[in-house]
């Protein structure tokens, strides 16, 4: 899967909503399973921002990170079950405005 395809799908999914989407530019190829996982992660993060905000997809080396920023950030336990202990910080943190 080309990263450009992931970006196109993500932009179409969030177009016209309360969220802005910040995606890095890249022409690399990523595994299809990673592309699906990133889209799922963006969708879950969007659900945690009921009043809108921004979602960023960040690549640092071989790792990918999804950053959710807004005035209200609400994670529900059922949203992150199965993502592992590192999915959320150990202590609640204020959403970045």
C-alpha cells in the first residue's frame, strides 16, 4: 500500500468534519496491515475528540504516532481495549489546545 493511498483515504474520511488532519508527506510504501491500523487509530482518536480539534500522524524512524489535540479529550475504556499498555499515558493529561 502506498502511503499516498492512506493519506487520500484519511483525508476523504475526515473531510468536512470538526477535525483537521495533519499528515506528513511521503512517497514510501507501507504494509497494508499498518495502513489499516493507522486508519483505525485515527478513527479511534477522532472519537475521543467530541468537540473537534486536530489529529496528527507523525513518523519518527520506524515508529508511527497519532496525536490528538483539542479542548476536550475523552478516552473510553472500550475504545482502547486490546491496544496494549502503551496506548495511553499512565496518568490522564490535559488535551493540548
